[in-house]
C-alpha cells in the first residue's frame, strides 16, 4: 500500500483546504461586531418621519447605545420583523434606548 498522496488525491485535499478557508471566512465575517448586543436596553416606539431610513435612525442612536449602526439596524429589523431595510413614513418602529430615557 502506497503511503504517499497520489496526484489526484492532492487535488481533493486542496479542495478540502480551500473549502475550510472559505467556511472560516464566512463564519468570521458574520459574527456580530458588537458581541454584547442590545439586550440590556429598553424599547421605545417611534413613528417614521419623511426621509427617515434605518441607517439614519441607527445613526441617531448608535453612539448613545455605545454600539455600531449595523447592530442597531439588525436589532430594529429583528424586533419589528422586517425582512428588508425599507421603512415607510408613518410606520411605527420599536427602537432600543438607554434605560430610563423613555
């Protein structure tokens, strides 16, 4: 029995290594930047004004919440069961706020 890797086996091993690198990249890039999340904050309801976007709402909130805009957007999407980032003037949204600022 030959203990060395045959040429066609080396291709398979390189595919496995490549797949593992891609998988590692996907896992690392999908981990939230802010690991503490927004569990410790209260909820408030706002009404979307003309010109508001999830990005602009998150921009107003992220520094006060000591997190990044993406975390705030993902929290708002999750709490409001939004599949997309499109919001409509007059729509009510639940947003995170610091405790005691309600």
